[in-house]
C-alpha cells in the first residue's frame, strides 16, 4: 500500500470501487493523475457482482429456457426438462469472474494504487483505511447503495433482497415480489421463465411507475400473457415468516402464502458511519448533496454514483466518474444532463427509454404543444421473426425536436443507443427520417416511427 504513511500525497483518493469509483480512477489515471482506489469488498461493486451483470446472465438463461420450451413454434423439436440452478449459477458466476479479472487488469495496467479495506473520511483530504491515512489533493466519495426494506420487514431466511436472490441454489415453487420497479420486474421475468409461480405486489397504480404509462400497460399485458400475477395499487400490510413459508398480507385484506418473499423496494445510499457529516459533507435524507459539477459542500471533495440523488444506474456512475476525473484534471467537461440518461428494464419484454414521458412533456410544454406517435412492432419484420410484440413511441415538441423515446419489445434495450443520440442531440423527426435504417432490423421501427412523425409513414396502416 502506497499512501501518506509512505509520504505520498495522491492527486485523487477514491472511496469505493463500484461503477462510479472505478470509472473515476481509470479516467483520472488516463489523464496523468496519481490515483488511490479504496474498496472493502470486490473491485466492480454492486453492478458487476450483485447487480447489472449477474441479473442479465440470469435473464439470458431464462430466454434459453423460454426458447427451448417454445422451440416448436420455430419448427425445432427440443425438450425442456428442468432448470439446473447449479449450472445456471456456474454460467452466471463465470461471466462475472471473467469481467472481474479484466477489470483488475485494467486497474493494474493504469498503475492505480488499489487499497483493500474499510475506509472512513477523517478530514477533507484524508481517508483512513483500517487505521492508516491515505491522503489526496482531491477526494471522491463513491460508496454506493444497499437494498432497502420496510419497517417491520426484517431481511432473513425466506424474506430476502436481490443480494440473496441472485445466489439461490434451488428455485422456490412460488414467490411474492414486493416492488414492481426495475429490479422487481427483472426477477419476476426470470423466475416466471424458470417456472416459478410469481406475484408482484406494487403500492403504486402500475408496474414500472417511473416509465411512460404506455410502457407500463404493455408490460402488464405481456406479464398477464406469461402468467405473471400482479397486484398494483396494493400496499403491503405485513409479512409473517413461518417454518414452511411466508404469509404476505396486503392492505386490501388479501393474504398470499408463498415460499419466498423478495423485497425490491429500492436502494438506500451507503453514507452512514463513514465520517462524511463529521467532515462537513452535507447530506439530504442520507444522499450526498452536490452541485451540477458533482462538488460536495466541502472543497476538494466530490461524490459520484448511487450516493448522489438521481437515477441509480451504472452508466450514470461511469459518466459521473469520467466527469469528475476530467474536472480534477482541469479539462472543464460539460455537466451531465440527467434527463438524457437512457434507461432499460431488462425483462421479457424489455423497456427502453430516454428523455421525457408523454405526461412529463405535456406538463412541461403544455398539453397542446406535444405530438406523439406510436409505431407498432407488428409492422417490423425482425420483431415478427423474433415473435415479439411492442412499440416505439416518440414524443416531440410541436414543430420542435424529439424530447422522449419509449420502446417495448424483446431486445429493444439494444435500440436505446440510437434513441439517446436522437434525444440528446435534439434531433427533429424530419432529420432522423432522412437516415437509412438497415432492413430487417428492429432498429427500423425507430426509423418508421420518425417517418410517421415527419408525416410520411411507410410500413404503417392508416
Ligand atoms: C439487482 C440489480 C440490478 C441492477 N441492474 C442494473 C442494470 O442493468 N443497469 C444499470 O445501469 N444499473 C443496474 N443496477 C444499478 C447499479 O448496480 C448501480 O447503479 C451501480 O452499481 C452504482 O455504482 P456506485 O459506484 O455508485 O456504487 P456500488 O456499485 O454500490 O459501489 C460502491 C462500492 O463502495 C464500496 N464501499 C462502500 N463503503 C465503503 C467503505 N467504507 N470502504 C471501502 N469501500 C466501501 C462497496 O463495497 C462497493 O463496492 C442494478 C442494481 C441491482 C441491485
């Protein structure tokens, strides 16, 4: 460990090596700064070890299960026997291990000082790691988040969060998922494909309530077809764990007996007990308050990732890390526009979106100042080949640029790249309509939607 105990003062000291922290470290080192990166668990953080990557590996295994079961639809005879969780976990853990190894190599090659241990901010320029000071001209807080529960709902045994649900050795026969947001919906999708009888309980009136209402409705229709039950507008009254399962009671009075209760009600910031407040870093309900340049209330101390209020997404953390590294290196980067950050819900079907929902746009610009087009994937050749349903919905300001794009369907997450370029570059439908989209791709659905919005629909029934 090279630190101030050895007389070294780093240009940047980063506390937490998840998406936000390691991105800061990689970019800062690239910019020629000396970097210390402190981590108490594993390099890569939540996203790599307990979040984005393992869940997507499970979703891919789920897709293989569905394809095997439905193979005759495509003229292929295959027999679905069972889900071998040991095999699924080996596959999932192998993906994570390969990426972890690659990331360790990146950190080594950029000559970042990697320090293992529990860190605590003890002054504006020093983090103490297991009693040893690590000093920097700048400090970046990147300690991430943890799964939340509700009061009177202790986690343990058959009541679990995504942290435990990702490592099940055996599948339950049935499960209740508390929370119909991104994480809850992803697990519902995986488990239903693995033949678990799933019920999602959501207090708000619809699944994925942060998305455009049309996306929620399409997902709900798809879930119904897949036999996934859900209760929306249905707050939990309580849950009681007993020897053979959990009794879940809803405020409506309904009782559901289940083998397992997954609590997916959001994630809280890891900021307690880390010395932040003692050093003067202002918090707001546990989150670190920053300005648009990600400066905290203490000079020379920045914050990135899930501890900063806003979307809790890995790619936001990456971008904030890059931003802070460049800021410290004196490169004057442009601030990040939060509304331009793409969002994907990786269930079957997927939801991909960027920018304002229709409701948000109407509220911001006035109800009659917004124009909307929905292109149904029924007219898209590639989507028909994949046997998926859904749409691409465009939201534009009347006579103005696109302000929101919302898509539902298998694999539409892969289309969000073009969608985010369109929204972030404030493109006009007439401009996008001039661009050629390869045939047959699902991407064409975006092209077709823009043709329709530009007043010249091609493959669309009027
Ligand atoms: C099930 C699930 C699925 C998800 N899927 C996606 C997805 O598909 N796409 C997406 O964009 N996002 C996804 N996310 C969210 C994503 O994982 C987070 O937004 C991202 O990991 C946040 O990065 P971070 O660096 O802020 O925090 P973290 O990744 O949580 O990293 C923080 C790190 O700090 C370390 N740390 C904390 N305190 C200390 C301390 N005192 N000393 C030393 N080290 C410390 C922790 O050990 C941790 O490694 C998912 C999350 C979950 C739970």
